[in-house]
């Protein structure tokens, strides 16, 4: 259970200096208790008080990093149960499992399938996050060879699945620089598994038989001085896994139960690719940090990854593309110039219609903080006073030999002011993106 604001206040210097960003130490203590501030914001807290408060004011869920270098999967560090309360920060990692009983050619083919899965949607790339190698053979040498083969063929994040400490140490040592997830420490092997995890500095998954046994085991592992943990209650039935994941999330966030304050892992059991993707969607929704699957079916994974993207989109922040000038086709100095906002859905809808005209064109994604055309216009972000000065100094002036700008028909009212402030001729285009093709044929000779 976390400390109350008054309990935290007793440990603070009570200078009311305001350097932490709030006017009084009491207000700062209340902010700490609610998770809206961090102890590092106070420059005058004593070492003794810092030591006493750090564990109590730490985030309810520990941030754990799997992988190394440019391929690091960050999991945990979530602060709410429902994303509308704030937001979710670290999307669930999706891993595909393969057995060490596969032949070298089969491993290569499976890894290539995993690495080759790349789908671009609304300007974002959907990929599989990692490969989980399972010691299905029960042989340490086979396991190590399979892990090395996978590591040599892909830079994806790795998870090593075995309960044999000797097999784990051999395989993990071979890829120690990749900082793989080690799965799993159990009641029978946790001491040796902790030794392996400490040796290579890799995160360790802890698996119980239920929540009670998991809590006992986590406390034992933490007692050995290791906290880079990922939790698995041990359940595999979908409804029970959902219940356990929800309970762990609630206890860590609401009750500040530190034993469950770590990211979690879940394994799918459905054999059918579509059924497996649906099962994984349940775990992505509530509240797995990593989901390990068996199938890499592109259609099924696309639905899963699209769902994950929706869940982990900040509801208070629109999805936006990078503002700027984009060339569509083999543009020339005579190419027409369109403008829209940098709201992703708007931009890609317009870009698709412009591309369909088969007339190479420039498309400006104007920075509206990710708002759509009409919303940005109503909010004063997509108006002549904003676009005009930007357009006058934009490098688009160096790309084209004309000064003609096509604006969305819905904001025709900005035409006069935009022309006055930019020096460009403004052409009012169609109200809807679907009208761009016919507009281009009639007005541009496409």
C-alpha cells in the first residue's frame, strides 16, 4: 500500500520553495501520493527521506526492458487501468514461438517469415516484436544451437523458454549481449534462474501456479536481489488468464501491491490462426505486456496489431504525420500543389486520391497538431493567418515554377486572407477527398 500525502509530507523539507513546480510541500506530497509527481523534482529532500520515500513513491508498475541496442522492447510502467484515465504507454510485445526440434531449414524459414512480416498502415509499420525459442527437445545443446541460429538470422528481441537452468545458462550466455527474456523461474528452479539472470543482466519471467503461489515466488526472487521481472500466473484457460491479468493490474495500480508491480506475459493456446489472434486480442486488451503466439498468419496478425494500435493510441492526442511537403509521383516544377492537415486519416485519404489522379503532385501536410480540416479551421489552426506566412517562406517555392495552391473546398473562406499573406493564387478544390479525381480532370487536365 502506498503512503498517503500526509505521510509523505512528514518526510519533506517543508521549505515551500516551489522549485518542484507546485507552491507548497504539502501540495507536492499530495501530487506524489497520486502519482502525478516524482521525488526527483524536489531538490532539497534529504538522503534519509529519499531512501524512505523512493520505494513508496515509485511508479506502481516497474519498467522492464527486453533486448539491447536498437531493438529494445519496453514493457510495464503503466499507471492506469483504463486508458481514458490517462493513457497506456508501452504497447504489448507480440512474440512468435518456435521449437528447437525444428530442422535448421525449418528454423530459417520460420524466422524469415517472422522478420518478413511488415505491414504499412496509415504511415506506420506493423511488425512482430520478437521470437520465443522453446526448449521442446529437453536437450541443452539443441536449445543452444536453435537460439544461436535464430539470433544469427534476425535482430528481433529474443525470449528463451526453458525451465532447465543448465540449458538456460548455455543458451543465454551465447546471446547475452541481446538481453533476452528468460522464461521461466518456478518454485523448483528460481534460485538458479536468478543466478543466470544476474550473470547476463537479462529480465526474468516468474511463473506461479496461481496468483497466491506467484506472489510468494516473486517475493522470494526479490529477496535474492533481483527485480527485472515479468510475471505469469501459470493459467492458460482464456477466462482465467484474463481474470489473473486484471487482478494483477488492479492490485498494482489501485492497491500499490508491489509484489505484482511488474509487467506480465501470456501464452496463447488456440491452434487456429484466427482463434489464436482473437485470444491474443483479449490479452492485449487486458493487460498482458507480452503475448507469445504460435502462428504468424498475416491476415490474423494484421487484425491483432491494428487492435493493439487502437488500444495504445493516446485518446487525448490525435494520430498525426510529420508536417511538411510530400511528393506524390514523379513531380516536376509544373506539378500542382495541394494542402491538407497533418491528421493521419485526412492526410492518407487525400494522398490516396491525389495518387489516383495519376498526375504527379505535391501535397502539403500543414501542422494542425493532428486535427482534421474542419476541426482545425474552427480552432484557428488551418486559416489564412497561419498558412499564409508559412507558405510564403516554405521550400515549396523552390520546388515549383508557379504559385497556385489547391485548398479543401470546405475552407473556401480562407482564400482571400491566404492570398494576401502568401502571394499565391488559391484554387478552391472539392469539399471531399473523393472529388479530387474529377476535379483534377476538369481543372488540371489529368
